């Protein structure tokens, strides 16, 4: 196992480097970079961020520096730069680091990231590390509750389906679960807003934030109630489509264990059916399900949580990343990408280790990576 862990850790380095360099090139090739946005603000011609992103020509190139024949303010790739002093445009470029070639900026960025120095946000004027630490508890809170609820519902449901395999209960619950998994979480979130958060019909739940404005003035019980009152709709939207794979995994694992020889032996010894099912089968069947918990957390945090935070205006990493993408705040964009990728790689390794610990028959070390 030690050799496998070392190989996986070494493999993380080129994987992380490759992901960062691909995204570095792609993100900076998009129009409406920080230099162009600063020029628009200074000239009072700034427009909606979404329009800038999807706008046509005259945009910033992938390097963020001038082409060989471009003169700042005179046919430059920076939209709206005409009429501005070329020295002033060069100063803006220097301020954002766009006076250096792309490869040099990338290497400087990665060197800083090795020591977790992510610099300052372009538009928030604060260290990126402080912003990430400030928003991280919100995202972890949502993702952790969603994962726990998914497991708390899916495991008992999967066991019940296994014990009633082929019955009407199994058929109808499968139909409901599959229908739920077919609905994208963000569409279901919008439906919840329309129905229960003052969108069109009722206003039972708040639409914005993780707690109320007067949260500090509430009693301990009031704070708990207020917290879950705000969390109800986001968590429901996140878990509605997450039951399918986990429930069927629990069901199939339980069925596989029921047909093994040790179950027949336990019954022949006179053990009660309850003792056989929940004293032996359940423990063995759930090992593979529990081992997948790290991967489930990562999936929820990096996929479902992003859009849910935006829809419900929850001030977490998802909303921070969305705002950074709209404003082309490169330090936040690349820092969150680096952190998410690194966490994902580490959690993937932890998941593999858990699989090997709960089932010694699994030997990743004997396989090619």
C-alpha cells in the first residue's frame, strides 16, 4: 500500500500542473480581461459583465499583452483604449502583471502557489487566502449536510429494497428515485424558489444568506432553528438527485452479500434472520458504501454546490468563484481551481485507501495506475 500511495502522490504533480496550464490558457483567451475592464471603468463605458464575456471582437488576447504591431490606444486589442495615453495603458498592464509573457506569468503563479501564496484579488482588494477561508465554511456546511442526509436516506432505503427485491415497493421506489435523479439540481432549486421562497406562490423560506440579519440576537435554540430554516431549500435541491446511485449501490451490495456462503452458514447455525441480516450482512455490505464517502463529498462540493449557492445567494466558494469568473478576477479563479483540484486529488487517494482498508481483497498496488 505504501508504494501505491507514493506513486499516487507523485502522479498528482503532473496532473495538477496539466490542469492548471490548460485552464490558464483557456481562461485568459476569453474576452473581457482585467485590463480591458479597468479601461472601461476609467472611461465610464463599463457594461454588464455577462455582455462583456460574450461580446465580440476587440477583446483581450490570451497573453494579455500587445501583439507585435499593436499600439496601446491605437488599434489595440483593448476595447475602449483609443484616446488613452499609451504609457497609461502600459501602467495598467504592469499593475496586473500583463507586461510579462504568458509562460513567465504562469511559472511565477505556480511558484507562488507551491507555498500557498495566492496574492490579492484584483477587484476585492483582499488576500485571496482570506476570502477562501471566509467562504469555505459555508460550502463545507452545505456539502456535509447534503452528504449526510443522502447517506441517511439512501442506505436504509437500499436495504429495504434489497429485502423486498421484485416487489411493488421496490418497483415504485425505483421509479421515484430515477425520476428524481433525472431532474437537474439547479432546475429543482429554481422550482423551490418559485414555490416556497416568494418567487410566485408562497414565501415560507428565506431566499438569501445562511442566517438571518438578527442571528446574533437570537437564543441558542433560535439560532439552530434559523440556520436550518435557511438551509432547508438548498439542501433539498442538492440531495434530490443524489439518492439514485447510492441507493442502488446499497441495494446491490446487500443482495450480493445475502447470496454468499457465510450467510447460509449463519442461518444453519440457528441465528435469527434479524441477527443474520443486520449483524453480519449489513456490516459487510455497507463497507463499500461507506468507503465512497470522500468521493461523495467531493462530488457534492464541486458540482451541485456551485449553482445552488448562486441561486440561493449563499456566500460560499461557489458564489465567490462565479463572481470571480464574471469579473475576470484571475487570482481568485486560479486559486480556487488550484485548491479544488488539489483537494479532489487528495480525497480521491483517501477514497482508494479506504476501499483497501475495508476490503483487503482490493489491491490497487497490483494494478497499473
